[in-house]
C-alpha cells in the first residue's frame, strides 16, 4: 500500500463530487420563469435535498478512503514510493465491546428503516416511535464507543507512541462525529413531527434522508471494524 492508493481515492471522490455539483448547477429547485404546479415544485425541492445528501456522502467516502489508506501505509511503515521508514506499529487488541456496539448500530439502522416504511404508509405514531428508537440506539452506540476508548486508555498496552492506538481513536472519533451530525437532524425531525400543523408527508423526506444516512454510516463502520479486526 503506497501513496498511489490515496491519490486514486482522492481523485475518485473529487470526480464524483464534480459530476454531482455540475448537476446541482442546473438549480432545478429554483422557481422557473414558467409557473410550476405546487406538487412539481415540491418534487424539485425534494430532489435537491436528495442530491445534496449524495454530494455529502461522496465527500465523506473520499475522507474515509484516505484515512484507511493512511492507516495501511502507516501500519506497514511505508513512506512515499513504498520505502520502509519506521517499525513502531504494535497491533492493538480491539475491545470486545465493539462487537456489541456494532449490533446496536445495526439495530439503529433497522429502526430508521422501520420509521421510513411507517412514514410511507402514513403511520405517524409508529414512524415517530421507530425514529426515536433509531436515534436512541445510536446514542447507546456512541456511549459504547466512549467506553471502548476508556478501556484502551486503561490497558497496559496503551502508549501514545503506538500509531495503532492513535489511528483507532481517529477512525472511531471521525465516524462518531458524523453520527452526531446526523443526530442533530434526527432531533429536529422528531420535534417537527410533534407539531400538529406539520403533516407526516412534510416530514417524510427528512425521515427518508435520515435512514439513508444511517445505512451509509453503518456500512462505513462495518468497513472500519473489519479493518481494525484484520490488523
């Protein structure tokens, strides 16, 4: 693994980002000179939000790809061109709680999908309950991650000089920060759904985007977990 992989990952993310941004420059969600029916205008705004989410996910994918590439390069002690420069990597014994955390995050993603399905069937209360459950499961996951960090910190093998420990904290912290960002939208959606003047169809798009975001971050975590377990 060398810097070529990192460059390819970055270039791929930039290309995807550029292609989607070109589509965004059409600004199909803006009011055209020709009057547009209410339903059509709503569809255009919804489409813009979906595209915006995928733009963000493309950038996040590039970010994590670069982190994983740097992880493998540092683990192998490689510098530019593959020249071996350091041998200070000590394999980290991953805390067992990461398995439980993974199952909890899977449960959160399932709950988000249940909320999306309930919203599509106009089941407001069921959608709200499932959405609440998905967010609470995510909070439990983050608490479990924090416990794992403390467990590593308290272990005899802990040393700030081991890059494996530094990468563990960086990878899990960056993933956790993205979940916290999703929880902000989740909280706003829950509050909005409790307002009597807000129809379920108006909150349906937020629920859909939350479910997509949670599924994505679940896949990211599964990929990171495999990397951590295999090294």
